[in-house]
C-alpha cells in the first residue's frame, strides 16, 4: 500500500528575492512535495507512452497526468479503485494530476453532444454512449485517487465567436460550482479552470466568478485552460503576460496543455508554476528531438554516421550511451527501442529545463538564464 501523507496546497514562495511575476516555490500533495516551476509528463491512459515507471523516476518529473475520460472508459474507475487506486495500478508513488475530461469536449467535438447537465460522448473505442457530468467527473477522479483533480470545464476552440464564448464560459462557472459540491478524498485537491479565450476582459470576469466560489470554499489551485487550441501564439502570449499574475499568489498556477521549450520559459517569466503537454513524447515518437541548440530531426540522412550524442549538454541515459547514428538507425528501422530512447531524452530535456529555471530563480539570475537559453536555440544547428 502506498503511503499517503497530509496535503497542503498553499504555495510557499522561495524565489530568493526574485521580482514577481517569475517565482519558485513549493506545495505539498498527499503523495509528496512539488517544487516549482515543474513540467508534468502526460500519462493519459495510466502510462507515459514509451517508457517504464523506473525510467520515468530516473528522469525525475514530480507529477504525472492521467485522464478522467479515458481511464473512466477503460479500464473503468471502479476497477482501478478496487485494485488500490491509480498510483498502485500504474506503479507510480509520486503525485498524480487527473484532467477532468474537459479537453475531450474540445478534441472529440464531432463525437459528443453537450447540454447543461453534461456531455454525452460516442466512445472512440466501441461507439457506445458515455455521459460525463461535473459530478461524474469528480466521482471518477475520487475513485482514481489522484492528488490533483480538475473541475470539469468546457474547453472552447481558439477562434470561437465572442458571444458563444461568453455562453460557454458561464456554463463552465456553473459546472465549477457543481464540481466543488462533490466531496473528494481528504488528501485530494481541486483546481479551478479559467476560460475566456484570448479576451483579457473575459478571463478577468471568469476569474472573478471563480473567486466568489473560492471565498466560500477555497480551491487548492487555479489553472488557465483554453489556450494553444488554435489561436495565434502571439495572442496567447499577450493574454498570459497580463493575466497569470492576477491569479491568487498563494495557490499553484497551472497552464494547461502548453509545453514547448519556448512556452515554458515564457510562462515561467510570467508566473506559471505548472505545465503539461504531450509534445515531448509525441515528438520523440516522430524522431523530432528537443536540444539545448534547438530542434533536431533524426530522419535526416546527415545523422547516419554522426558519432555524437543528441545533445552534448544533456546527461540523460540516451545521451550518455548512444550516438545519433544508432538512434537514426533505430528510427529508420522502426525499432521500438528508438521510440523509448528518444522519449527518455525529450522528457529529460524538458524536465531539466524547468529544474534549471527553478535553480536560476532561487539564485536571482533567471533573466540571464532565460536569455542564454533562448540564445542557445538560435546560435547553431543541432
């Protein structure tokens, strides 16, 4: 049985005098302390694709994600609960965050019908109808036993008409109140999700609505959702630059589904504590590698005889052990080991980037760190 300790989601800043909004800090979950800023790998179906929990622990992420919709569909949340919860089921003893299923409202738009009560999905597995309401989402997450639960929201596409966006945002507020009313396990925390697209005034309005609920029963964290869903990058960054610092300073701030190296540095600069994204693992499976000198495409023939690591500045198992030539060979042959080794590197690079950013914040040198990191991506071809 995995040990569960007392959780305390109060964010304690320790950034050593670094001016806001960039900050380093920590909070405590039932399965361990989280030091921020931190990148959280995505394990949608109870596994981070391509690697084992032992390899994941060696990389060192502090939190990993599971998905309410997918795990509720199969193997089923009641089965996971009977088998001891998601931590035991997947062999991971650190903190777990579960998405509410709200992103599937966006990604499975062609397979769902939405009403005030909730969302009916056509299962992508067998076509059967599957209903997800705020109450059902909380029930699934309670059964899974994740440390951080997300309130069910409607994640709108990036170019939704303003009037429709306002209607969607209002429904997310009503669903937030319903999510809040469902009891969770004592150690579990509930994060509110902020929507409003790229409209700063709508973001602020939605935050004010969440803070009214928070005044009665506090949320344990606040997330910014509905970005990187089709809007131009410059519009997303403009909203983040103005809005993140307005989220409560005493709770973790989570930017959902955003995780390129460039996005991580920008988000940290503007006060984001937590990030998640499928990009490092997905890119790895396509032979696209993240490095301190920029992106590398293993498919390119120039790597066929390259007797050097993916990134000489990386200390991961892949870079310590194998040449680009070998990894190029594995990718060209479609060998599964290649997907695993690429994933180890991409996740190691991304996790280490946030770890190094935290250290720079603690040492009051984050602006110089951000500048040198960006310069490294531009100076030479990897």
